[in-house]
């Protein structure tokens, strides 16, 4: 191996470290959005990265690394629920949250309200909407990550956003300050 | 009855998520910009998208203990380095034996995989039937495009969209007015010392007389005041007092508003 090759190797190793670290925080954010438990999300990310390292030879195209990592995360999540709730269909599973939009309505806390609304979505819809909105994956990528047909992705996304609209829009219509916040941010 | 039901909810979601092919998106732009109900639906979907992003921008930190709820140990920094090397090697090996991407992925059909560009936020154009879009519209189509980002790929996509939009109107024998308002970082698109699209903008200006690029005076003043930069603009770019004020004026006049 020539000197330049060795140098290139270590530069790329450092790059891989940085990519792994960035991937970690992104995986954690989505995992948290799926389960709303920091401890479980952290566990899932650990498991995902461990499996990613074990299966790294399966990654044919480095450009597809993100979708590949999130596919592993989705599998880990599915496995987790298979282990703990053999009889439940996770696509239809809703999170049991103490905080709901109703109980939070007295607090003008947008983040809490939105998370509560997402927590009320069936799991399958929650996964689709968070992969599209948080990670910006295309519909076809989400279909591959969750191993479902693209039509299912589109219908789940559609139902998820309609449900969120029903829950959240009345909140913001009653809150004129929230409605104008976007305009103030432009400048 | 509005023509809102002409587009399914799935189609409008795909429009918001930029999953449509360019030509299809251009057609949708036209009809959405002229239908108040469609505009409202797109606006609401976009709001949901933004709220999800906002809700998880800063998730709670993972538990601080070294053992997680299920007793698995965290990856140590040393293991992380070794793991990175292994991952890199795996990728390198994978490259050697990789298959063509076309063998791994199904055809995209009408769905596009790339990023996002424009989002319809609000518009209040007159409601019109689809047929009137093509032939005889009493009102001249008018679209304000608000650029606030200086990301090269996004700007490139934006110019593609603008060109597609104008080409569509041109092919429908309509003279649409398109005003591109630039403020904040978006001003970079028309700064002579920064823009990577000077030739393309000149070409568009020559080709479409109803296309205007309008730079915000407030942003120009702020750059001078805060960074000592004296902004030089590309030829043909007009200056408006305030980007925000221009948006409000145009919206009052019934222009469709698209933010990039």
C-alpha cells in the first residue's frame, strides 16, 4: 500500500467515524419519535449500530447507507415488539402516553402537543410520517426501509397527516400567535 | 364546489413532499395556485410536516447510565474507532462486489426520489376550473416565489421549477407573471460576487419577459451594516424596499405565494 493510500485510508476512517456519529444522533431522533422512550430509543440505536457493523459487508452502495441503517433500525424495532408483545400487530399499535392533546391543552407547549398527537397514531403511520418528515426519505426509500408497498406508504402518510390535522389544527386556530410565527421568522 | 377533489389526498401529500415528476409538479402548481381550497389543503399539510420536524428537533437526551434498560453496554469510544474501521472495510469490500443499483431497486415509475424544493404556503388566487387554466383565464396567473436559502442544489432545483412553470404557461399560451423575491441568505442567488447561476438567470430573463428577480433592500442594508459588504447585484435584478412588504402586497393582490 502506497503512502498516499495509507493516508487516504485514515482520512476515510475519520470520515467514517464522523458519519457514524452523525448517523447515531439521527437514528436516535427517529427511534425516539417511534417509541417516545429515551432508554428504549438508545437501546435500539445501540443494537442498530452493532448489527450494522456485523453486516457492513452487505452494504453494496455507500450512498444507500442512510436507508440501510434505518432499515436495520426498523427491523430492530419490529423485533423488540415481537419479543415483548407477540400477539400485537405493531402497524396498528398506539403508544399509551400520559400526555394527550386534551390533557396538555392548558399548556401552550407546541412540542408536547405534537408529540402527543404523533403518539396517538398507529405505529405504522408514525414510522412513515417520521421517516418522511424528519429524515426526508422519498416514498420509495420508506417503502424499502419498512418493507411495505409504496401504496401503503402513501396511504399511511395520508391518514397520519389527516389525523394530525384533526387533532392539531383546532389548537393552532385558537392560537393566533402560533399562526403568525412563521411570518416573523422569515426576516 | 371547489375542484379540490380533483386531486386525491395522496397526490397533495406527494406534492408537498416533492415526490412528483417535474412536469407533473408544474401542472399541479398551476392548478393549486388558482384554487383557494387546494391552497389551503397544501398549506395545512405543509404545516403538519413542519410541526413534526419542530417536535423532534431536540429529542430528550439518552439516559446517562452506562447500562440501559435492557442491560446492554454502550459502545466505548475505542470500540467506536475499531467499529468505524470495520464499517469502512465492509463498505470497501461491498464496493468490490456490488451489483448495479438498477438490480437492487424497483423502477421509480412516476415517483421521484430527490430532495425538496418548493412548498406552497399560501395563495389566494381566483378559483378557476381546470379548463380555464389552459385556454381563457380572465386573470393573469401570478406567482411570487420567495427564496430564503442559499443552498446550491436547492437553488438549482428552484430554477428548474421556475423554468418548468414558465414553460408550462408558455405552452398553454399564457403569459404568467413570476416574481422571485430574495431576502436573507436567498440574496446570494443574485449577488454578482456569489451567484453560481448568473448565466442561467440572464438566460431566463431574456427568455421570459414576465420573470422578475427582486432583491430586498433591507437585506442589502443589513449586509453593509453588519458585515461591511457592499452588495453588487446581477444585471436586471430589481430592488424592493422590503421582501416581507412585497410578499404582503402581492398576497393582497391575489398572487400565489410559494416559499423555497
